[in-house]
């Protein structure tokens, strides 16, 4: 019930951020159903705390912040992260490594899933969702330099793991 | 030099894969459960919880 005329209700904008929230949640949780539960919890929490949202600021960054806080708080409450990561990696393991010089899809997903949470989220926020370093830093509650270094470390680690894939030509 | 070329190819592949994985999800239709949730929250009014 949006009674205020003129000012758009930011709650109406949630739907437009939802696809991005699902993608971000999956990159954190690495399990589709856990990810959607995470998105659901995030929406409910956000709905209750919209008073703390500053109109005109980046709604996606605000929602992503709630989402990742929810993820890390859930993580502390349970040991499910480990089992999900292991299930994911075990599934990816059933496919052999690619050898055509390009990164096979499963090789990438397996390597990505094995990165530390902080590197995965930094890579997804900036490298995939197109968020600025600044907004990613706000979302994660760290300095811009920290985001940059997490991205660099994540990239290097992925490259180290995936670089082996194309080693038909020894360097 | 060969190593360098190889690494930059890998980096490009990493970026492409990141975007591809992300896009795959973003382009999916939003599941009904979320439409229903938003509808339910709207019905219950703002800021008062569920």
C-alpha cells in the first residue's frame, strides 16, 4: 500500500533487483535451493528494515549487504557450507578436465566454488554483476583496496588452477 | 612470453566465465515463490513484518 504520491516506494524496486540477488546468492551458497532460501530471508529482512534504506542510494548494494550478512550469519549457525561445497565439488569431479585449451564449464565452476567466500563475492560483485569497486566495498563493509586485493587473489588462484587445463604447450 | 600469453588468455576466460555463470541466473524467470512472497508482504503492509 503505497499511499505517498510522487516518491516511488523502493519496495516496488525489489523485483528488479531479484534476478541479481539470486545470482549473487548462488555464488555465495553454491547450491540453488539454499540460495533461493537466502534470497527469501533477505527480502523479508529488507522489507522490515526499509526505514534504514536511504532513498536514492544504490538499492542493489543495500540488498546485497543484507543478503551477505544473512549468509554469513547462517554460516556461523551451521556447518552446511562445508557439506554444500563438498557436494558441489564432488559433482564437478565426475567430469574430467577439459583439454581443448579453453576452460571447461565444470572446471571453472569447480575452481570458483573452491575459492574462499570473500574472494568469490568480490569477483562476482565487480567481475560479473558490474558493481563499482566503491559499491562492492560498501556492500562487503571493507575498504576499496581490500576488494581489489581479494579480486586479484581470486583471479590468481583461478588462473593457477585453470591454467593447468591448457598445458598442452609447456611454458 | 608464452606463459604470459597463456595467462592473459586464462584471465579472459575467467572473466567470460564469471559473466556467463552470472548471466545464466539473472536471465532466468523469477520463480513464483518470490512473486507470492512480495504479494504477501505488500498485503501485510509496510514495516510491520509478516
